[in-house]
């Protein structure tokens, strides 16, 4: 009887040992399977390529499967991480950023992103995209985006001679932009400044005549520095006023005036931005124009002002994406 009990105990022991062995093998097998699966993940592959945990996490967060595959097919490149970390990074432009860096090695990453986003890595006017007038005050017109020759904004109104030089009816602007311009003008006057408009809406034909005259007299390169080609002028939008002041009417010296300083600080509160600011020619394609103010609406103008970017950059990141 004792011998039977011992035999039974041994059998139970073997069964338990076998069961435990199966469990251990199962755990080991599962661990091996999980490890094998993990090694197939983008996280493992990025880490294995030498990217840090933080760099890997930000790439996994910001990049799609296709972009990750592209990254994995390259040698480890810290420039990719630096670009992805830029505030205005757009995934669709990643390869163009990298190409531009190879061509312009000394350009910092922030500028690389800005330049490529607004197409300024191309020659001015090299490509032409259609402006979308349905965006109203947020439509983009520049050396790449153009309006059709027959585009005329609706609801143009005259800017009275109280606010403008020339003859009655010479200066026009879209009605909703005019309302905000009057608010801006009154606020400036209350602060002791008397602003005056010397140019505003110009149609396609007028711009074409102006540009062609310059081109015939000073050549294409100089003409492009001084005027927009027809269809590429913001004045055709009906959203622009060229402003100086009654005490300082010269464009060339307006940037030195107190009126200009006031506009820089307050114009965004009324939906206007300085369209071609100092130090941004490589983005806009235009030399600084302290007199050229564009209506984009209070929300967009405030964001552009606070972030210190141009409308071209704003459009690329917040609208076109």
C-alpha cells in the first residue's frame, strides 16, 4: 500500500513537472514570438539604426508609414530628426527639405522648412499655382500663386478722399476690408497719426501695363524686383492698401516714421498685416515694403503677428498644409 502511494506521488510529480515545463516553454515561446514581432516594428528598426528613444518617438508621432520606410532606407540622418522637430514641419515636404539641405548646407533648419513650404526653393515664377478666391481674405497671391486675368473682386467700394490721395474713385477696396480699414484709420488718428492711402485695387490689365513698361525700360530682372507680374499682384485681390501718412507721404522714408511703428504694433488688431516685412525677402520674393498692408482678418493677422511669420508661411502651414 505504501509502495502504491509512493508510485502515485511520483506520477503526480511527473505530471506537475511536465505541466510546469509546458508553461515555461509556453512563456519562453511567447517571449520569443513577441521579441520577433517587436523586431519587425518601426520602433525597433529606428532604435536599431541608432536613433534615440526621444527621436524615435517623435518620428513615430509625426511621420506616416511611407515616410518611416523612406527614413529606414537611408543612413542614420540627424537632419531628419531636426526637421521633424521644427514647428512648421510638413511631412509632404520631407524629401524636398533633405534635397535643399544638400544644395544649401549652411541654411538652418528653420529656414529650410520655411523656404520649401512656400516653394521658394524654386526660382520665382518657375511654377504657377491657381489662387483660390473662395478663401476670400485668406487667398494667396504671390510669385507662385496667380489670379485669372478676368478676376475682379466683388463688392469693391471707393475709399473717400478723407483717407486717400488722388481723385474720388481712384482707390478701391473690398467692403469688409474697408470697414476694418476705417476702424484702423480712426484708431491711428486717435493716437495722433493721420494715415493716407496712395494705392489700392489694381486690375490685371493695369498691372500688366505697369510690369511690361518696367520690363521694357529696365529689363526683366529689375522689373521683377520692383513690380509683380500680372495676375501675381496682391493689389488685384482688392484686399491691399498702400499707406503712408499725411505728414510723411514718401514710400522710401515711411519705415522711419512713427506712423509705421504704430502700424507694426496695432494693425493686426484690425486684421491687417505688413505683407513684405524686413528680413523676409527670401520668403516673399519682395524687398521690404513698409507701406504695403494686406487685410487677412483679425484672427489670422493676430496669429501672424504673434508668431512672427509671413502670410506665405501661414498659408502653407495652416491653410494649404
